[in-house]
């Protein structure tokens, strides 16, 4: 029978003990974290602040607006590792890859990345454990493996599109097992990077969207994706992609959508899209009925910039049935808020 020597065992134990814990997606999160505790105590319609460590040092910038959240709309939550991931930068400053970890309730800068605002250029595969970022004016999407902490590149889009747009929408679609890329080309083009083949394929063309500043948002409840918006004249035009890849135009939104015009996220319980506008308005959108309704309530997450959604990012937190917002209200004045839109579903047990 094969036996390990004492020195070999010590070597293995030393390797395990020195492996960076932040790169392990399988480490369980302890019960009673600040995030879970506050979320569990929230009522429908309630907003609550979550105090986190190192937030201002991580999210501050030396550029024109003083925050890495200039010209963007979302941050990405990984339900397995319980972390937030974001890449973006301010005008005149570096672009940073930043992470929040629920285990430590703290923020950190991981590395510099290729230049660019965040726009809607962040995406995450919750099953495969990968985070995606598209640098501005780049034909190559970068992929970060959460378990190994290694970056790699997807095939170039250079030969797939007529031109490389600065500010598009990307989003991962689990049922299509790939990354969706939405850009203005021939009115509007939708491409899908299929993970299995590692190739891009075209889902369709001719869908009216804005020239740039587009968005794409996956809905895990209804298993579909909403995309469109952008600069006028199609800032209110939206479309849906279903789980088969079919694309349908929906009724126009009542407000302009897209980067610097709105924050679009989705309630992980009801599946309603939640839209916050640059006019300090809050709408809920039922995509199954194609129906909008305005919600009148006090909202603490608006920033102090002239545009109240500048410096604001959002994401659904599926683990706790709430939505999370990070707001840098002004330079070095950043906060985390939770919002509960719907009553949590009760367990069948």
C-alpha cells in the first residue's frame, strides 16, 4: 500500500494553508453575516443600509467624478462565493477590478484592468463561476474564473460585427449557455458566445436600439433577458430574448433607458424589473404583461451628483431575495443599501 512520508504530508498541509482563501469559491459563508441578518429582518418596501469595511478607499477615484462608478449601472453578485464583482473606472483615472466579500464584509481592489468605464460591460455566469468584462472599444471580452482567479479571453468580435461599438450591453444567459452581446449595428445586433463551442453566433439583426449606452439584464425568475435603450431616438425601445433565443420587441418604456438614463435591475423574487431614472423616479415593469407602474416611495440611494444615478450600481441578491445598491453619493462617500421589493417565498418543507 502506498504511504506518504511525513515531509510530503507537511508539504501538502502547508500548500493548503497558504492557498489564498479569497480565490476559493467553495468556502461556506458563516451564518449571521451583516448582509444576511439585515436582509432577513426587512419588510416589503423597506430600504436598509449595510455598513461595510474599506468601501471608500476601494471605490474612490482620482478622476473627474471621484468614483469608479462613473458611467455604469450594475455590479455582479456571485451566489456561490457570496461576492460582488465589478470592473470600471472614472474619467481620467485607472480602471479597477474590485470585489466585495460577504465573509469579511469588506471591499478590496484586486488589480488594474484595461481602460474603460463600467457601462453595461460586466456579466456573471452563476453556474460556471465566471465573471466577464468588456473593455471600452475592445473586440475581446475578458473572462475571470472565480475559483482559480485566472483571466482569459473570449474569441475576438472583430470579424463578427461591422464595427466595434464603445458602449454596448453584455449579459450571461444560463439557458442559452453563453454570453449575449447587444450593439447598434444594422439598427441592432444580438450575438451569443456559446460556451461549449467557444464561438460567437448571431441571434439576429435589425432590432432598433440606441447608438450606444445600451443595457442588457437577465431575469432569473422568468428565464429571459431584457435589452435595448441607449441614446435617442431609441432610448425607450426594448426587446426580450427568451430561453430559445427568440427575440421579440416589446412596448416602449415610459422613460429613457440606458447608461446615465436609468438603472435597470430585477427583483429576484417576483421577477419584476426595477427601474430607477435620472429624474429620481422608480418604476416596476412586469415583463409577462408588458405593464409599467410607478412606485412612490422614499429612496435613500440617490447620489448627490447632478444626475442622481451617477455613481450608483445595482444587482439582485438571489440568496436573500433582495436587491443591493452601491452608491457613491460624492467622492469618498459610498454606501451599500438593500431593498426588499417582494415577500420571500416560503420553503416547501
